[in-house]
């Protein structure tokens, strides 16, 4: 469904989910247009999420050891 970017498959799965134990969750997904657009859109935010994850890792690794100048040097490579 996600790889084929098919709205019909998404609607079918959503209809099945509404009749099951996760019906309230499916109703929330149906109301949230961002979920539908994320599945059907050809665009991705993987690059942004990867950079955010990298920044959080470096900040956690350097916690208590460096101020902004050293963090900037580590991220950008400024000496």
C-alpha cells in the first residue's frame, strides 16, 4: 500500500480496521489528512529526519562536555 501509493488500498484497509478492535484508531487516522497525504505523496522527509537524529546523537554524546562553540565545530567542522 505504501510503496504503490494506492488510495484504494488505503481506503480498503481503513474500512477493515474500522470494523475491528482498533476502530477508534482508524477513525482518527481517517480524520487526519496528514496520514493520508504521507502515504499518497511522492515526497519524503527522510533526509531531514536523518539530520535531526544525527544532531540529537551528537548532543547526547557531548552532554556536559561542550558549549555551543565546540558543538558547532563538531557538526560543521569549523575550527
